[in-house]
C-alpha cells in the first residue's frame, strides 16, 4: 500500500476566478493577494516538512510530498500532526492496489 500526499498551491484560472466570464482588474488584484498569502503559508509548511525529512516535487498545481515510513493515510496524518500542520491543508489519498483478476479456463 502507498499514499500520495499533496500540498495544493493554486488551481487553474477558471477555478480560481470561479469561471466568471467578466473578469475585472479588481478580481485579479484580489486573487494576487490571496495567492501571495497562500504561497507564503505553503512555503513555511514546506520548510517544516523538509526539516523533518520529507521530500517534495512539483506537480501541475501542487507539491507532492514523500517521506520514508509514510505508507498510509493514517501515517501521513500522524506525521503532519506531529509537525503542527493542519491535515486539512493537504490532499491525502491512499493508493489503490488493483487486485489481479483470476481468469477461467
């Protein structure tokens, strides 16, 4: 079994701007402020994670995190909690192992 732990950074513009067809400069400035705060918070969390032995690699809209010994969602939640990080800030998905199909002769 394995687990994927992601730290979301931002989303596609359509989601960030709620797919509003009429975009204003004010909306973009508001999004810029939100992204500034969000990315600074993510940077602080990433520094804590690196210091605790986590590795990180970039994905399209988030950072994928791994750590030796973290194999389940419960493991990930425990480690994140021990670092004082809110589990809700992360996307944690247990990998599904596909069962081999048994064929009939």
